[in-house]
C-alpha cells in the first residue's frame, strides 16, 4: 500500500478508527503519526481519555507503518500482540506514533519474499497536546504475503 491507500484505510476502512475519529497525519515507510481527537464519549469515569482509545490509536499507527513499509508487495497486516504501558492520565487530543525497527524497508521486503510471513515489533508512543508521552510500548505485527 502507498500513502494514499493508507490514508483511505485509516479514514474509511477501519471501522473502529473511523468511529473514534482517528486521522492519519504523517506517513512514511518507516514511521507514522495519527491523531485521536478528544470526545467526551472516549472518556473514562475520571474524565481522561480511556486507555482503550489510546490503544486503538497506537495500534492504528503501527498498522499504517507496517503496511507502508511493504509498499509494492501484496500483504496482509494484523496485530499479533501488544505491550502498552500507560505513564499518566491522558487529557485532550492525542497523537500516536509508530516507528518500524529498521530505517530500510527493503530489508523487511526481502524477508517477506523469502519467508512469506514476518513478525515485526513496532515501537509506539502516545503523546498529549503538549507533546508529553502518556503511553509507550510496542505492537507486534504479523505481515504475510498474499
């Protein structure tokens, strides 16, 4: 998938991302950033952003990064695991970013061609409006050639 395809995926074809209002901001083959706008319906009992919404933003950013890193290959991409640590209560609009483990997408593409499927740990973080990190961790993606 290219960046136009991933923009469309996030905006219209992932029902959860669409429902939460997640928007793709920055997309590259090695990193992505998405925005989670605050909505009172995403709040927990204390008025802060529910951790499940934060997780959805982080996972969406990781999925976008995984698909972009394989641009030119016909692949499926699914989350296989997640380790997300919440550092502090999150308030207001949030941004989630994802960073692929290698700055060279050709390495991943070569492994996919040779092995057919690859588990990829993607570093993720969620920041608030001031840029302070409110959550961090990794999402393990399963990339599989179709």
